[in-house]
C-alpha cells in the first residue's frame, strides 16, 4: 500500500489510502471533483443527492466502457479464429501479398 494521499473534492480535503499510485489517486479525485462541480449547477440538490447522481453517472460510464471492451475482445477473438483457419505456407515458403 502506498502512502496516504491528500486530495480535495468540492473544497473538502480527504486523505485517501490506496494500492494505486499517487498520480492515479489524484487523477481519480480530480475527475470526481469535476463531475461533482458539473452537478453543482442543478438547483435544490443536497450534497448527498449530488454525490449519488455523480456515482450513478460514473458507474454508467464504467459499464459502457466494460461493454465496449467486451465487444472489442469478441471481435479480436473472431479475427483470431479467422487467422487460425487460413492455410499456412509450407515450411520455408513465404506467402506474398497480392495487389
């Protein structure tokens, strides 16, 4: 575990301990701070409600990225399977590209 890192979100100083590098912790805190500030323009939200909405938005972004990653992994797997089905050249011969 790395040393505790002091970050600031919406003016509140927090001490975070994490297995991640300090640079990563600060980057994540800055991202959360920016998202919290974006929600600041919505009138009548309590800090708690704002934090819940920001958490939902970030979780949605994360879920979409996971789905995209899975889609890419499936595409890579399909392409890999296609390459495996291609005939291989006999030993010592090169396959030349056709124009």
